[in-house]
C-alpha cells in the first residue's frame, strides 16, 4: 500500500492489511490467498481487506485453502496460473 505505483499487481498471502488504506490499491490487480486454519494471522484480516477492496470496485480475487494453516504459500507458489496471471498485468500509469 505504501508504493502502489511500483507494482503492476500484488499477491498477498496470509496477509490481511490496513483496510482503511485500500483506496491506495484501487487500480492495482490483486489476487490474495489465505489458509482457512491459519492460527498466526486470522483469515478475518484478509476477509476484511477483500470486503473493503470490493466496496471500491477493485475486482480482487480471493482464494482460501480450507485445510491450510499459515503456510498456504507452498500451495500458492505451486500454482502455474498465478505466474501467468502476474505476467499478464501491466502498470496503469494513468492512475498513478
């Protein structure tokens, strides 16, 4: 959120965030992931972030791995489609 003009897209994993600042990510493509059994960062943090982004019409993608704990990044990085998705994104300098 601090440097939205640097990244063409982001993939927060088990993150959550400061939902009151999502306006800074209004034009940033986001695909976020969380483990349903995460005991380190509650899934409610990411759910709150996703709700705030959707309220601003950001078409955020949200994937929950129901049986994963905090280490859902292992599953995320195994996905070939996430790399394809990232490579399809471009910085939108009109909104930066």
